[in-house]
């Protein structure tokens, strides 16, 4: 049997954006704020990003909180203002802040479908549930497009990852990865993948990008090339993965058409993020053609009254500090809606 309940605010996704919105709303006393997370642990992508740099701009979004009061529940984030904080610590602080403010954070719960404009069906080890809310906040984040979505041909041998899959395998599950890898991409997340491979003891044969140059901070690109000896092959495209029992090589085509082959047993596809918009689409929320996430206005409102979208669910992909600030600002918009009930007849996209 499906159990039915009513809450004031239902937030789908317990990453930095969803948790920040939950902390702000619960601290402002809007009522029962509940966060659903399909993973077994809350905190989002930072949970498996063991590099530093998280939290240096954690309070950048506080200027947008003029519409909220009683923010004592956010005091748990004061330790995140210095550089070098690891992703797991950043994630734990956000979870603690949301719970301290009074929000209920539930893990292992998947929102499967909509039963009404602000009613969601969920499933968890405890069974089926139907939750109706006065306001719903979609904070489902973004995902990297895997090899299949990039239409790279070849066998389906083991050893192919996205950055997120690699980080989870190494940092959460301690799995053996391989011995020699090729990283596809040269944006900031690609350099995070390089860090993870080094931690796992995997040599990197090369970075490959179709772009003319890297798209990361110069010091990160120089460090990978000069300190760690990772060649950056620009103007090159992966055309095929070779191998049956295990990946054995990647075939490349350089800008001028010259083919090449790199021996490896691991391939990591990085970047090319898209919003995780499946739940929004199933609920009839119109999508933005540019971002491929829910179309929202400056107050994070979608076309569906009472349904908001925030963070990388609406526009992949921004750093954790940026989506945290968005979550706080979204809390202001949600609280304003709960107090006034006002929703524009036409939502104009940002």
C-alpha cells in the first residue's frame, strides 16, 4: 500500500543547492521541509571529490538572504570559509546545517513520478509513498554524458568511466581501476579526474580534447603537463575504443585527419554535463532549449505553479559554491511564494 503524507516544502536532491535551500527555509520557519536523496548518503557530488578548494566562497550568497530570518541553523557552515576544504567535509557540513536548521533529510528515497502538480510518488526500502507539498524544489543536479551518449563506437569492454563514476569507484568503494588511462577532456573536471587517477596509482597516457587548448586554470594545466608528465593532445577526437575482455587502446583522429592509437586499459570521459531533467520532464515542466534543464525565471520559478528548480538541475554546470548561493536565494523565493501564493501567469526564462 502507498502511504500518503503532506509537507510544506519538498526538495528533490540533497546536493549543495538542495541542502542550502533546505537550511534557509527551515531556519526561516516555513514549516515541514523535507529533502529526498536517492543515494545512500546526502551531500551530492562533493562527497566523492577528495581534492581541496571547496568552501572558499561559501558565504558569497548571503547577500541574497534579506528575505529570511532566524538563520542560526546556518552556523555550521562558518568553518568552510577557508581554502582547501575537501569535498566530503564540505558535503557533511551542508547536511549538518540543513538538519540543524530543522529540515528532514532522507536518503535512499527515489522520486519516481508525479501524481499531481505538487505531488510526487516515491520508493524506498520502507515502501511506496505519495508526498504532496505546498512547494516543490527540483535540485536534481547534473550528470556527465557517458560514452554511449557521445556515440563513440567500439566494444563494451570494462574500463570505461565518467569522472563521477571514477571518483565513486576510487573514493567510495576502493575499487581497482587499471594501470594506464586516457582522459578525454581538458576542462576543470578533467583535471579532477587526473587527481583521482593519481590517487589510485594509475598512470595517464594522455589527455585528449577536440578543442584547440585546455579550458582550465593555467596553473592546473601546467601542473599536469610539467609536474606530472601528462601530454595534452589538442585537436584530437576519440573515434573508437579497442578491446573485448578489457579496453586495450583508443583510436584517435587528429585535426588534419591523421589517425593514431594509444594503448591503455582505462578511459575516462569527462565534462559534457547535462542537467538531470528526467523528473522535471515527467512532470510536464517545460525545458530550456539552451540549458536542457527546466526553464526558470530569476526567482527559480518554472512554468508549473509552486514548482521551483535550482542549481545544476537548471543549468549544468556550476561549482559547488555557486549552486550553494543559488540554493540560499531560492529559499527566499520559495518563502515569498508560500506567504503570498503569487505566481506569474507567464514565467520568463533567465
